[in-house]
C-alpha cells in the first residue's frame, strides 16, 4: 500500500492512506542504507497477517525541509500582520527565495485585517502580484477570508511561516479546531520555544495536511553569488537573460533589461529596493569569504 507519514516516534511511523492510518515499523534496512523516514514522506508499506505494519520503501522526495525535518511540502503560507507586529518584508522576501529553491508554492496571508488600516492587503498585493504570488487577506478573529485560505490549502501539504505573533496558530485553530495550538503573546512563547526541541507532525486537513511547527531552519543563502539572486525573483526571470552583460546585477549596469520593469509595473520599486539590499549583503559575504 501507499501512504504518507504523519509522524514518527522512535522507529514507529504513523502512515495515512485514504481515510485510515496505520502504525508501521521501519526495519533495520533503512538504518543500514542511511535512510531516515520523515513526516511527509510518501511510502510503500505492508500490513502483515499479524496486523503489524512495516515500511517497505520511501518514494522519491519532492523536497526536504530541515529542523524539523519534513518532506514533500507543497505550499508555504507566509503570514504577515495588517496591524502588529509590523510587517517584515525582508523576511518575507527571504522566505519566498527559500520557496523558489525548494520548489514550494508560496502564498502571502495578510492576517488581522480586522485591526489593520484599510488598504493593507492591496498594498501588499501591489508588491507581490507582479511575481505571481497570491495575496490573501484574513482575520482569524472574525473569520473573514478563511474560506479562501481553506480552498488554497485543499489537497496540499501546507506549512505556515512568518514572524512570531502574526497569528499562525490562531489561523490554524480557526480552520482546524481540533488542533488546539497554543496562542499567546511573544514573551511567553519564546521562553517555551527555547527549551523544547520539536518534531514536526502532519495533520490531515482539507484533503491534504498541515505541518504544525513554529518554524524551519532556513537554507543558508549567504554562499550564493549575488549574480544569481535575480534567478529567485519570478518578476525578473524572463528579462534577466536579455541584459547586455552576463552576470548583470541589474543595478548600475548599462542596457539592463530588468530595470525597465520598474516603469512598466513588472517589478515593484520596494521589492527592487530590498533586492538591492540583498545584493549588497551577498557582495559583502563574498568579500569576507576570500579574506
Ligand atoms: N485582532 C486580531 N488578533 C489576532 C488575529 N490572529 C491572531 N491574533 C492575536 O495575535 C496574537 C498572536 O497570535 P498567535 O496565533 O499566537 O501567533 P503566532 O505566533 O504567529 O502563532 C494573539 O494574541 C492572537 O489572539 C486576528 O486575525 N485579529
Ligand atoms: Mg504559534
Ligand atoms: Zn540587468
């Protein structure tokens, strides 16, 4: 049979297939081959005559996130707050780059629209729709926008990421009351988070699953060449190959094909400003690498 690992405890894994789930043991073979099944893995498994389940095979992974380990994540919802905390769009852009690298399809969720000033969602959409990123407005408090969010989760393995206190747990609780995630203020949670190492767990949701985790370790982007950065911006994808100079950073070079996008609405000026900031950071990193 084929299924998806929801969670693992020791060498026992809960595997979901259709509406049912089984606890399966990973045989020593996995350890010998250096394979560790992780939540999200698609697996072949077998239920013996004795009713016991065994993992037979881990099917090829679409991607793998680390700390905590989760495989085959389809969607990342990047949650931002329309009120407080103030939106950290640098973090948002970095998360989008991670998505591009890991082949995860991202969407932006502007939560707390019940509190924020009017137009926050539209302003955010203006920055991110040129890159093809969907932007949703939600309120975990009033329920506004939750239907659309739920639709966007359908059939996918989804994760929620973003700053602390933007409402990730509140959104998941509103959508999936059975989850009962802890909701709270900043101080209480950082205290708790520091001392708990957590394994990820998948919860079946809307024909797919959500990963319950306070966050992942991000891939290290600091070793990236600044010339490659624009490859992680969908807005710049087509144009970046038409610049006069290969390795164009799209900042001061003549006959750059990317910069004109700023005038045609193909690239939002604020997203471009942050891009320039990241390029500077990477150039700085490169300098120190060869010191
Ligand atoms: N006004 C308003 N407050 C919210 C909303 N969603 C969450 N909150 C509040 O924001 C705080 C942080 O929420 P939480 O879900 O713990 O955020 P997390 O750290 O991202 O998981 C809590 O006090 C929530 O009650 C919302 O849509 N509107
Ligand atoms: Mg939370
Ligand atoms: Zn260029």
